[in-house]
C-alpha cells in the first residue's frame, strides 16, 4: 500500500460495493466475502485486514436504525438453519449514500485511519 491513502474514497468504495451486492439476494457470508474481495483488489489490502476494519461499516449499514440502509433477513419457508441474507431497507439514492459516508467519516475516521496505519506499519516490518 502506498503512503497516501484516501479514506473518503475507501469509505465510498466500501459503500458502493455493499449497495451493489445487497441487491443480489446473497447470504451475509457471501455478501461479506464479495465486498472484501472487491476492496482487496481495489486497495491492495489483505482480506484479514478488511475483516479487522469492517465493524463500523456493519454497525452503520445494518444495526444503527437511525441511518442503516441494509437489513438482514431469513427467507420465508427456508427451514431451521436458513442463512441470513442481505437486502436494502428501501431504494437507495445518492443522498442516502452521502449521508452514510459522512456519518462514517464523522464517527469512525480516527478508528479507521489508525487501523490502516497499523496495516502499513505491519507491512513495513514484514518486508524489512
């Protein structure tokens, strides 16, 4: 990863990937995997690094009822061990995306920047 990292672009890319895959009737596991793979290829992160920083995104996208745009559900008649699936709560417009991106930046930028800085330091130590 290069020394300049654009957190705004990363947040926007994460959200775009999440919204893209949320419309595909995927299980939560598949959804997470596809989002991670897309970000890994775009930002040269390891999958384990994306796993370490996904918590704020999941909280904001799924749990925080004031701002979340995605939800988890189980399809009717799916049986006892049916997987959780991902879908959008409503039709998502650009204003929604901007609001969520702003919220993530405002509330989690320090956490995300520190974690990403740690990845950079670990990479430097591993290659030294």
